[in-house]
């Protein structure tokens, strides 16, 4: 790996302009030995069977697609679900002859230019590549867009959908009804995805959890939507990913000392993906980075993201729709748990932070770039130094707390930096991993007994 670019700052310290990531280390294993070329003229002369396999190989990649769902502007709590006998919903059919919701919501996939919507460039290469892509993406979901109608192409075996319903601009004063429509859009979207599945494969990974002002129950849904959602929960969902944040804004754990709290810089805490709302990722069944076990001893989550509460919330949702574990399909991977649906707690650290961006305007095309990441990592280093100086000041005031903190030695810390262990991704834990809470008021857990899975995004 080439040496990262650095520049000197005014205060004499060095800023890393091209930070290296574990994502680079892992991706280099899949990189071709020879340099890539923009064109390869002999390709059209290859046998068609080989060309099709090459197209297919380039499509077989996991993607996490971030989708914002917006309700119709003219809709209110009296029109949805409204009088079912007069309702416009769940009446029409699509080209496959399947009933669709008719909700009229819009989807927004934030990205760099309009190319972010189709998601796969193979749809525009040539007729042969397009036919291969259309067969591979067996879900073709049409949706309105600010630049005209578009189609969202999905493959349920490879794609994870990060569904984020948008809060209505105008909400009723009655808090109990405040976000009812906000909650129901998700159900209609999932129904329409299944209705536009041309192969009826019916297994999906979804990234969502009900976080609205009212519980998601059959009573606030159109009857057809409630029945469809119960069927999706029972037969179609393969995994549910509940994304949670950390208590602190950086990986430096330098708070005022309390019992069982160690000053520590947690290098393996994964940083949230930015600027790539439809990018590919590798799903590593166990996080292979050295030193993970140290960081898992002191995992301090957002106080609003208590894992047990989130898990119970999902169980309550299943119960409300009459779903029991006995109804779920058995797993085929030999795991002891017989339930087919997997529920994961997925910690990831959002960045940048407000203090870092004060007075800085980052163009949209720079969002998530190495340049922005370098600024965040420098901010993180500066914050860790400031916290170490502060802690030293309230102790002897002479010896600054070492950079490696108090949990690991300097040699191990340096080794982790050289790997490097910094990653853009997120962990995946089963709820059962959160058994030992070490510091209640800091929502701090020791989960070192479990090696989490890791989503490692391409950056």
C-alpha cells in the first residue's frame, strides 16, 4: 500500500490528506493483479456464454440502498386509511396483475447526480448487458421522482434497503395521531416491493425499526395493508437491521472517570457511510480486525438506543400482527435458532460533527470523500489530545495520558494503527450479545464475548 499523503498544519502538526482504511486493505484482496483498463476491445469476440457470466459477476454484489419515503402532500389522517369502502387504496393492479397500494408516495435516493437512481451502470452499457441486469434485478418498482418517473431495480438476495419514512410537514396537534401516517408509509412501500417482484422470490433484508410516536399496529393501517404486512413478516423478511449510534461523537473515550470506565481510543468502532447511498459492501460474518475484542469491552451506545428495549419493540410489533416464532421459516444455515428472521443491533458512528463543520461548507460531491474523512480524523485526534490533557490536569498535571489510553499497551495500539483498523461500515450484533451492562448511566456494555459481523462498505 502506498504511503498516505500528508500536509503540515500551521501549528506544526501533520494532517493526513488521504487516510488509509481497513476497507482498502480488504478490497485489495479482490483487486486485479494487472492495472484496469477503461476498454478491452476483444470483449465482443468472446463467446456469448462467457460475456453473460462476466456481466452477471459484476452484478452479484451486496448493496445497501438508502431510500427516503415521502407521503403525498394532500394526504391527511382522514384520507388514510379513511372509509375503506370508498378508499382508493389497494384497488389497482400492476402489469404483473398484483394489487398495489396506490399510496402515491415519492421516493428519494440521495446521490451524486441522476445516475444514483438506476443504481447499476450495466442498464445503460448495451442491450446484452441491460437484459442481463433486468433479469438479475427481479424487482422493478416504479416511483415518482422530481426529474420524472423512475424505476428502482432490486435483487432480494443481494440488496439491503435502508428505509427512512420522512416526517410529514404538517402534523395534527393530537400527539397520539402525530406520526400515524409516517408509520404506515413503510408498510405500503414493502407491499409494493413484493408486488413488483417478477420472480416471487420473496426474501428481503430491510433496515428499519418503528420509531414513531404511535406503535405500528393493524388498527392504523388499511385492512389490506395490515394483512400484507403480516404476511411479509411471516414469510418474506430475512433480516431486520436496527441501526444505532454511540454515546460519544468520536472514538476517543475520555469522559470523567467512573467505576469500570477506562480511558481508551476505540480504533475499531466503525464509521458511518457518507455520500454513497447506494454503494456496495462486503458482509463479513466475523470482524477480522485485530484489537476488536478490546473495544467491545466498553461499548457505550446512544442512551436512546438501549438494545433490550429495541428488541422488545420488534417483538411487540410481531405480536401485534399475530406473528409467532413457530410461524417463521426454519433457517438453512444450521444455526440453533429455528427462527428464519434475524434481528440485528447495528452500531455505527455518524460523522462529521457540528464542531468540526463550524464555518466549513463541504460541496455535496465531497460528502464522504477522503478529504472530508481526513478532516474528521484530524478533528478526532485533536479532541482526543484535548481530553487527555484535561484528564492529566485534574490528576497530577504533569504527565499527559498516553495516546493508547489505559486499556491496551502502546505496542498493540501502534500495530492497530498500521493495519489500519479504521473502517467505514457497521457492526451487526444479535440482541443476546448485550447481556452485561457495565455502566448503566453511560449505556455501556461489555460484548467482548461475541465477535460481531461487519458491513464493510466500498469507499
